[in-house]
C-alpha cells in the first residue's frame, strides 16, 4: 500500500524470536525491495500483562521490549523530524 501511494515506509518485526525462519523471510523481503527495517521486537509475555493492566509496553516493566521499542521510536522519529537523517532510508 505504501509503495502504491509512494509513501516511504519502514518495517518493525514483531515477536522476532518466535520463528527465526519467518523473521528471516521478512528481512529478505524487505532487503530485496529496499525497505528499511526500523527494528525487531522480541516476544515477551509482559506485553500481554501490560495490555491487561491498560498500560503501554513502555509503562510496564519489561526491559527487553521497552528498550527496543524506544530505540525503534528514536530511529523513526529521526526520520520524521530530521534529527537523525543518516539513519533515514528515504
């Protein structure tokens, strides 16, 4: 859809450690088409616990996911607002 409307896009692979083969297929697909990967978020049961507690994952204690989500956001934010243009694929 983004390609059809000529909208720059990045991919975030969710639950990247559940199925290495699927994660690699997503990464290969993106690489073949020149789509940047913003990051990969590992599976963590704390994400469900956060939702059940009506909290975002960055508000709930889950260091491995929270840290990655924040890192991905900084990368995307840099592309959107120009702070980190060297990381921006478009």
